[in-house]
C-alpha cells in the first residue's frame, strides 16, 4: 500500500506507517498538474495543494486523504465521499496549542503586555497609560465549539468569568461553557473569540454589520481562519472604538498554503495600520504550531489510518 506525502510532517508518521505495511513516497515540490497519482492508497497533506475533483479523478486506487492540521477546506469532501475516499482530519492534535495561544493573546491584549514592552524597549516608562483590564466578571463569547473552542474554554476555568458559545451544530452541554444564540452572544460578550471552521456562513463573518450589531465594545481573538474577519471593517471598528483590540493569529491576506501573505497595495496599507496599532497583536498563523503539536497531529492521523486497514 503506497502513501504519498505532499507536505512535510513529523518523521514519526512515515516510520510508523512503514511498520504497519505502507510504502512511503514523498513529493514536496511538484505542482498539482505534474503529480502522478494513480497508484496511491493514501495521501498525506497539510495545505500546499488543494484536492479538487480533477485531482481525485486521477487517483484510481485512493482510499484515504489525511490532512495534518485543523480544517479540511482544501479538500472537495463531498466528491471524495462519492468516490468512497475516507477523509481524515486531525484537529485533536493541536487544539491544546491553539487554546494556549488564544489565552496568551487575550491576556497580553488586556494587560498591554506587548505594547508596553515596545515602549520600555524604546526608553519610555508609562504606568498609568498601560493600566490593564481583568478577565474577572467579563463575558467571553466563543464562535465555534469544536476541539479548539472547547480547549480554550477549559483554559478559562479559574478566571471567574462567564464563558458562552455559539455553534451551528448541536453540541452536548459541558461544564466549561454555556450554549447561546448568536444574537445573545453579540448582546452580551465583552470578548469574542473565533474557533469556527470555514463555511459559507463563517467567511467574512466579522464585518461591519456584525461589529455594529454587537451591544458592547469588545476585544476580538481570531485563531481560526483569516477570511473570517474583514480586515478593513475591523480597522473601522478599531477607529470607532467599537473594537477595543484584536489578537490575530490569522489574517485574510494569507495564501492558501498559509506560508506567505498575498498582498496588493490596498492590503499593504491595511496591514501597515494593524502593524502600527498598539491595540493589535499579530502572529503568523502559529497558534497550533508547537513542538508538541507537530508530533501530536501525526499521532492522531496514524491512529485514524490504522482504523481503515
């Protein structure tokens, strides 16, 4: 059984697949049109290549596609299912990392840690202007309550705040957060954190209409996907005071591979504004990108692959 690895992952995966009878083949450079695909039983990807109908039709013997990461928007899932190809996603493998990153961004925003550090490094010692805000008694609304949303909610236990969530799916109630409607979340949240997958509803979700419909000024955290937030509308919200600050691990200017930005002149102006704002923390899509999650993701994939054979 041949498996084609189209992206780099932790070497543990290839070694363990060999032990259970797979032959590993690696191609990290070929374009989609140049790939020879007919012989493979499985394909391992991250985000370098999108798997569409034409790609799937070239795979005559394909039984599974395993995406090492959270989200499967780069795969035509419906068509793959028609072809009886199993889709494996591994959000369990980096959900802890995402939850920790979201918490770090939130605490830094509310306590001016990044901005005051920049001031001190430039020789300025301002205490009063950097007075922080406590999480205690605040309401935080999570949009999306899958693996990463729940991981974040668990980490908020002990901060004496009210954690609520909205999800389009019915999710069994737990001890970490309370399910609410989207309107209730917008009416009550002091902080909004995005943990949604990419759907028609989530693309452009945080736009001017959403921001203006929130009852209170709020802080925003986004560790999901960049195109959930319309950057120019976020900037309007920052200027008006409706958005108090934002921690963005992802941004709508990312390429599909997540490895680089794709920026035109207008985008660059918006990015410059964010870079120069003390109300913004930007990180380069690293919320789920830890040493522990690198092996954690492939371990989850391996266990799911084992169940297929």
